[in-house]
C-alpha cells in the first residue's frame, strides 16, 4: 500500500546533507576519490574521559529508567550552571533555567513549536541551519528572512526589518558563531539584539552550538552575558561539536524560566529525555572542559590556517573565520554556488557545500568544513588545493 505523506512533508525540500551523503556514496562507488569538506561532523573520537564516564554510568542500573524529571538530572544541570559561571561569568539556576536536550537540534525545533501559532512570524537568518525555517513552516508560521551579507559582517540588519513584521514576530533566531559563514557576534551586537527583542516583544533563540570553537584566543560570548537577557532569551548549547559527541545526542538550553518551561512542556509531550548515563558522561565532559577545549581548538586552527593559506595561493580571496570549523569562500567568476560546488566535486574531487543549501542569500559562496574524515588531514587539504589548481582555471574579480 502506498499512502501519501502529509502535505507538511511534501512542502519541504529534502534535508540537504542527506543528498550530499548520497552523492558522495555514488562517486565512491564509481571508484572516484572524494576529498570531503562537506558535512560538519567532528572526525576525531570522543575523549576517553567521556567514554569512561559513560561505561561506568551504564554499569549502574539506576541510570536505566526514564529520567522522570523531564528537565535533566540535577547533577547534569548543576554541571551546566558551574560551566556557565566559569566560562561566561553568568549565574544560571540549575532548577528552572536549564533544560537538558537530546542534541540541540530537537530543542531548536521544539522551541518553535512552543511559541509559533499558524500565521505567526519567526525572524530567521539567511543563510542558516535549515531547522529554524523548516520547523516554522511546519507550525504554519512564516519565516521572515534576515539576510546575512559580507558587508555587514554576516550580522542581520534589524533596521531593515519592516515595522509590520517587527510587530508580528514572536521569535528571532540568531546563531553565533555562525554556521555556515563562520562569522562571530560582538557583545555590542548581542546587546543590540536584546534591546530590539525587548522593544518589539519577541524572544531570541540563540543557537550557540559552535560557542567553544574559537580561534586565536577568541572566546565567543553567550547572549546571556547581556544585562536582562534572561527576560527575552533562550540559548542552545551542545556537547556535539565541543567534545566530538555528535552521535551521543546531548545538549542543553538555558535562559529565562518561563521560556525554558515552555520548551520543557513541548518536550515532555514528545520525548522522554536523554539516557541518564549519557547525562553523566556529559558532566564528565563539562568538568574536563578547561583541559580539553584548547586542544580541540588548536587542531581546527591548524587546519583552518592550512586551508586558507592554500586557497590564497590560488588567488582566492578567503577570510579566515574567527570561530566554527567552517570556511565560507566566495565562488569563482562565472559560477553560481551550485555550479561551483559541482565543478569542484566533478573536476577536482573536492566536496564542499553550495551556499544556497543554507538559503538564497548563501548564493555566491561555498562552505568548507574543517572536519576532515580522511586519516591524513593536512595531506587532504594540500591535495585539495593542488587538485583545484591543476584541474580548474579559476579567477576572482
Ligand atoms: C548551527 C547548528 N546548530 C545546531 C546544530 C545541531 O547540533 P546538535 O543537535 O548535534 O547539538 C548544528 C549541527 O550541525 C548546527 O550546525
């Protein structure tokens, strides 16, 4: 029997990375060598101290039932509060201002379900992680794009949002450090955003998944460092990228009590929390952050520097990102984003993601991920630069 799927599913484009994974698999099957700078998924294993903590916790049967609190076990929330104090200098109440999440992706989706009625407006950056827009559509809301362009440092221009849209918007999504552009936001910009949200009566959902991947000593701020931010903000953090834990599905949201509680009410009707043994492993991760994070950053920084300087030898005008493991590069003359990423893949065997996979304002760019799955990371970068040089004749205006 073939039953048609819901219209809500028909209306959305396929999840971009599923397509990329399928294309890569096809090329590999055909015997082609693919230098993969596509999906942003850390290539190194989860640290040993996290794995050991999981094994110990999984051997304790008290971790096996449902986590009935719904918000996360008290020790996990306390570890988050201690981390937030140490890292951002902010006071977070473990009971009430924190919600444990099964990865930040689900929480970003569910906060939209908590606040968006049909017809409501959600302000969404473009280009952006696709979840904000797709989930808004699923709720019957309208995603209003805030273009991120290079002239404004890939920050949205709040003044450009029409008055009628400001009045109707319920949520404002921000994501700094930013995927896909690698841009960062200053505290001044975050303060401006908080002021804007307060003035127009909306909630800021700040996606801080890449907050710990900063370079050259730069430590990206939390929006909750801004005075009074808890009244209008919820921020989403994840252990995925910081500790090479993407598959573990462990993250958290924190912010004002009322907003956190709204998220929790949705989640309690959809999921039953993260396996408690994984939450305990999450505690071990956070407790070892100070020792681990510099090593993680140094590894990506070395790759960033090699890729940026390699591409520059081709005459490519590339800016090194201050954070994230993404490099956002302009396409060569005469190509659209899609044509260019296709040419890189088909001619040089280099897999990047077309900027338009993140929205129409991603046109003119391709994204490189520094999470390189091949065993020889630096060799792969060099090979990619050489392949592009020998196979393609590129110019940039
Ligand atoms: C901007 C952004 N936010 C959130 C996520 C989700 O991360 P996770 O669900 O693993 O915490 C990702 C994953 O790639 C991302 O790029």
